[in-house]
């Protein structure tokens, strides 16, 4: 195996592929980067068992002298590629198990890994992919993935549901205390499919979505593959039945309050300052007779705080009060692109939802907290 490539292309490919590289694994071979060299392309493969990636380099700067394949220690290979300064990198396999990397005045030799031990990873795609815009997939991940559960007692809640039906894709995440939902229109009608994609998969995928090019999503048994430019990104799917969430979303709202998003976040943030590192940073929102809203919190150890904020719009038959987790509401508010949001309340012990005028197809739902 002998080939040369410009350093920039190599670093870009390795940086992308590193998203699936294993550091701690019962399969030491997965700490390596698999390189397959053909006369017109170089294919880089990485995997951590849950996520697998394949990145193809086939630009005009690639020069192949001898085809072949090998597995190179991943961490060292990536660091070397990033640190060398020369514009061109030449990689040669010597004596079948030594990898020589030359770039300008730098000359590295690494012990290779046993390529026969590297598992066969099937990146074959099916017909009829679901076509997504890069920007839509990014917004889906950003506006839902934060609401997945961090607890493993219900594994299905540690991922995001992708519910595909005709021209619509609805993404839903919930940890039982809050819910994030985003719906987008698809250009092409698709068969009904429901899959649950792990949180970490979407987190790593979002880091690859930096252009406005299309993304192709292929759904196969127990796995999903995303194809974006020269990258194939494959992940296992979560098994189990995602809970039915449509019934959780209220449809009638006797109380509606609109606010400047940033003003509301700031008020809730200040009101929750008295809670010292706890997750139970509960604040109370109260609509007064004069139409203003006060946000309060109380700590028996520290004291209390009162914040007053004026809604930009209100619809209510009288006074109203509700308590909620400051953390959950602030996290929900921060994913809105809209500068103004509206909170829709059904009752003091029933879930409330948040919408933004510019955030079409997206809603956030939070369960209130009972307080004495």
C-alpha cells in the first residue's frame, strides 16, 4: 500500500472519521483506523460498535502507487496528521506491518495492527432514501436531542423518535418530565416508518453537518445510515416501543402568556440563583391582577428572590400561578430561534407548552411541579 495525498484532505477525513473511533473497547482493533486504498480512492473506516463511519477521499490530489489495506493506530495517526506542516503526506506499508508516514522533513513509522481482526462492516444502502436538507436535520437534532433521558432504566427514552409518514417527519424526545417535538415537511412521500436513534449518535452526526447539502437517510433492520457528501455514518437503533406522546400534548389553553425570550430566560436564571447546584431549582410563575408576571423562588437555607416581568401579550380570565423546573424551561427556551415565545397553560398541575412564532413545526412541553 503506497499513496500520497494533500494534508488538508487527509486531516479533514480523519477528523470526521474520529467521531466513531473507540478509545476504550473490548475489541482493541477498533482503536485503529482502517485504510483501504484503490487506484481512484482511499476509504477510511472507523467504528466503536454502536457508530461506524466511512469517509472517502477521491480528489485530484490523490496519487496511488500501490493498492492495499491496513489498520493504523487511530490516536497516533490522527495526531501525526494534524501536527505535520508539509502540504503532501506519503503513506507506505513496509514489511507488511509497519506504516511509514512521510511529510516534508518529518518521518514517522508506526506498528500496524492486524487487519484480519477488523470486523466486516456493511455500509450497503437500500433504495429510496429519505432526503433531508442539512439545515433541517441540524435543527431537528438541536431542538430535540437535549430532552432525551440520561437514565438507562428506560433505554428507549435515551434516543429521539423519528416518525416518518408520507411527506412529514416528526422527531420526538422525552425524559418523562419534558418533551421536545419538531416536525418538518419532506419533498418526497415516504412509507410509514418509526425508528429511535440514540442521543450520542445524533450528537456526533450534528458535528458533521456543516454545509447546506442534502443528507440521505437509509433505514435498514436495526440500523440507520446517513450519507452526507463523502461520509457514510451508520448507527444501531434503539429497540423497544417509544411511548405514545400525542395524548400528552394539550389542545385547550385558558391562559396564554407571551414574552421576550431573552428577558424570560434572564428572569428565570436570576430567580434560580439561590439553588446551590441542585437539580430541584423550582421557580414559581404567577400572573398578577395588573397583568404583570412575577417569578419567585425560595430557599429555606439562603433566602428568596422575586423577579417581575411584563408579558408582551396575555390571555387569561384572572390570576394564575404554576411552578416548574427552571432548568427544564430554560433549556427548552434556548433552542428557539424566535425572539418572542408564547407559553400555553391548561392548569396548575397539567403540562404546559411553549411555541415560537418563527419556529414552525416545533413545540416544547414541560410538566409542572406540585408545591405547597
